[in-house]
């Protein structure tokens, strides 16, 4: 009996490992790619060693400030990295749009480190920003998913995110690996400079368990589908988060826009009453990042304010979907629309809380009949301004 040749659709299904879309497959690959990163960057004693970072200890101790330049999802990762770097290293950090960096003629400080984040390493804005930074004398570090790319070839130092090939245009596993690398980098710089990591006294015990926590976040997939069925009818969304959660609100809104074509905006929670709350009504859902770290007094204070905000919105009959800790009781008492993620220290929260936002955007887009892997007018790398 002759062997039957596989059809193209069968080959495609096989490469997706049974998932209906590459995007969903890549969302579910996040625990394994983060596990690989951690295995390469942390020794058995819990110390960060980043063997591929080519800066000397003397150069790292001399850093005076840090600038991050990136675009799209990579910029949101950089905004999270700003919190990580400042709190762990004590160095001032700033995030810029890569597309704006070279136009504003940036002032580069002596011994400044400029970090460039890119999934592909071919984004034209980021490459232009790298050229400006190098010309002005900054030390340059590329954080990228592609080893042999223009960005990695021209930077002074490189850290690879090792997410593997990401076929879907919307960034998912490349985003979480960027966050993981930024956290490891912040810890490594602090460790090298002899800075006390008082901002994260318990984090060391949690970092090696990040893949486990990501698997816990993925467990809300069915609930995300359920809420997507309720939310797909809406035409506008607002995502909000405080402190380090704000960039994740931006990323959640971007994911929804990219693949469902539904209008969404991200704001710091505290900024809603400075104008945007005038837009909020019964037909505009709020997605609220309401996780907190019980061991961090500032985090508890912010959480209390967020609970008060949610109470007010629920009383006004505004649709609210909240991302909360597994241990949360207060928000769950106000609204039944909650997605739970594992309890982790403050600076690790973004890595787990972005997962339900990725899944929510994915399911809404599928229910709307969109091509989630190849959204209209978008490409994996922006090579023209």
C-alpha cells in the first residue's frame, strides 16, 4: 500500500502541535522557554551569572544611569524593566520610544548604559537609536530573540531571550522572556555592584519557580474563554494598573487592538479620574490589574486604592474584569469576574499577570473571526518608518 502524502493543511496542523493557532501554541510554550532562560542564568545557590554578558565587573560598577529604547511590546517590557532596574540597582532608569530616541538628540551621561529591546533585531527604529547611542558614547546592550541580527551584531553586549521562533505576529513568549531577562539583568547588576536587594527580599526563592507560576497562570484559559464570550460584543476597552502593573495594562490593551481590531487603551489606575473616567459607562468594560504582594507595604497600599476604585465602578454598573492573586478575597467579593494568577513577589508579578491578558485577547479575536496569527497591516518586524 503506497504511503499517503500529507496535505499542506496537515503539515501546518502538525507544526502547531495540535493547537488551532500559532499564537495559542506560543502562549502555552512560555513556561518551557522561561525554564530554559532560568537554567542558563541562575546557579544552584540562586546567584545570577549571565555568562554571555560581556561587560566587565568594573564597567558594570561604573554605570551611572540606564536608558531603554524600544517599540511596541518591547517598549512595554522596557517599562517594566525600568521598575526592576531602579529598585534593584539604585540606578536612575528611563524608557524612550525607539522611534523618538534619535529625533530628540538625547543627552548621554558619562558611563551610561543604553538597552535596546527587540524580538527580531531588525526593527528600523531600534537600529537607528542604537547608532545614535553608540555615536554619543553610551555602552549598548541588545536584548533580542535572534542571535545573528543587525541589532546583536552592532551592540557592545548581547543577551538572548531564547524564546525560539515566534511565528504569530503578536508578541507573547518573546515578551515574557524579555521580562525575565530584564529581571535577571537587574539582579546581576545589583549583585555585581554590591547593592542590597531590599526591594525583593523574598524573590530569590521564587525565581526558579517561575515556570511553575506561568503554568498556574495558563490554568485560567477556560475562564478566559468564558469571559471572552461575554466581552466580545463591546467596541471599546480600558485597561488599568498601578505602579509596575501599568505597563502590563498597556500590553494587554495592545494585544486586544492588534489581533481583534477592538479599540482599547491602557492607563495608570490613578490617572482615570484625571480625565479618562468621563469615558467610562455601562458599555465600556474595565480590565483592572489588581494583584498585590502581601509582604510589601507599598503594594498593599496601592491594592487598597484599587479595591476602592473597583467598588466604585461596580456600584456604577460598569463591567469590570479583575486580574487578582490566587489568595485574593476582597476583589472577588466585589465582582465575580476575576482571573486568578499565582501569588509572587512584586517585581515578578508582570511575568505571570500578562498571561491571562494574552489569552483573553486571543479568545476575543477568535470569537470575532480574526486571523490572530497574521493581523491586518502588521508584520513581525517594522523595517520601514
